[in-house]
C-alpha cells in the first residue's frame, strides 16, 4: 500500500470540507459534531459504528463499570506539577473554565478528569514509543470536582505536539483530553481542548473531522492574561457547554488519539 503524505490527507480534508460548504450553501443545517467515519482520519473508517447502538439496562452496567472512586477527590489532584519529587519540565500553566448546560447554568460537583502528553509530546503509555523523552516528574493525569458555579481548575504544563501514524509525518496539535463523568458512568463524555494559534490545526484530520468551523473553534482555549501569574505561570480559559447550539463537541466512544 502506498504511504499517504500530508498532502494526500490535506487534499482529502479540503475535498470533504468543500462538499460540506456546498451542502451548507444549498441550505443544509450546520454539522457541529465530528464525523465518525471521516476518511482522512484513517482508523475512524475501520471502527466507526455501522449499526444502531444496543440498548442495555443502565443499572446493570453500573455494577461493573468504573465508579467515582473509593475516596474523595483531593484538591492536590488538580495540580499535575506536584505529583513527583521534582518539578516537571515545560511551560507551567493554569487551565480553568466552567462546565455549563445549554442555558448557561453551571453544572455543579461534576468529576472532571484530564490526561495529556508531557512537554515533549510523550505519553507514559506502552503504545507511545516515539523517541521523545519521558519526564520522571510528570505523569499527565489529574482530576477535580466543579464548584458551585461550575468551575474547574488545573495546574499543569503545556503538552507538546506528538506524531501519530495516520499518515507519513502526521502530528497532532497540542491538546488536553477531558472527561466529564456526569452522575454515573453511562453519562461520561470525553473531548479535547486545544491551544490558540496552533499551526497544526489545518493539517489534523481529527480536529478537521468537525465540519463546522465555529464548532471547531469551541475546542480551542483562550489565552487569558488575567489568569497568568507573574514569574510563575500562563493562564488559559476554556468553558465546556454540554448541550444546545453552543455545545462543545464530544467524542464518540472508541476514539483514542
Ligand atoms: Fe492525545
């Protein structure tokens, strides 16, 4: 099989977006969710759902599914820079925002979990063996509970871009994975947050699998200088909206890049 280049993938993305723009011009409503069988994202073609979801009893799933945990979430778990004896390398930052419903109401006391690559773009994961260094002072996972106004807040370092094997020279824009637990596991939602101005956006078939530009923009955090601390860290703001026309795109089950 011929190895696909970034040029091949970018041409496919441009073709699909042009077709989408034409359908929009003809009156089709905006598509603000990711296309689960977006061909430039190669593995999505092989594993996207082709049948309707199987209905199961949510209570029986709860018996065997991951749970909230056996202990409370400690405040320190929201600081990914203090989990080891030394400080992680990289650009220290605060990422904070609100979890809101479609009417702008805060979604309170929800478990928010994050996982991310280190500053070099490397995950501590068996499947990530690309030759960037692991950081002995950075695991890349944290969690917190939203407060009464729906706020979450993490202290971490900015993740690096990393290569993936979708095509030759494929690189993911820097991102942080977010999970929202809901009130039980069957309500869990997963998405990704990106950083403003990333030059990899137009090249990334995962980011581009959302046809609508405004919906893609909603995955990008805002740099907020008021959240930056002198001599210490930068600050980013990112709100997550669960429903309605301004909803944050949520991943279908099975995505893992
Ligand atoms: Fe990732």
